[in-house]
C-alpha cells in the first residue's frame, strides 16, 4: 500500500465528508462537509488528505499550536 499525503483542496471536500461520516457513524456526509467548511480552528489550508490509488483514504487537520493553547486556556476556566 502506497499513500500519497498532500494538502487538501476544495474539490476534496465531498470525499473528506464521506470519510468523516464513515468515521463518525450517525453523522450525515452533508452535515460533515458543513462542519469541515465551518471548522472554528482550522481552514482548508490546515488540512491534509491521504490518497491510495487515486482515492481519498483519510484526512488530517493540523491546528496551529497557538490556537490550541488558546483553546486549552478557555476550556480550563
């Protein structure tokens, strides 16, 4: 198995939503796509996709550490 990791692009959103819906049963792919688009801490520029044989096999979201620190402080209050 060979995976290719690359930055996500707008055209990946439907496939990203399908993968996300598979990972979180009970969440509709259209709802998942909206969640990806409206992510409060990350934009498409912060997301990666993994492809196997030209098909999307997974996704990752990289949230900048500065943002994470802010979230951690907010949630610890």
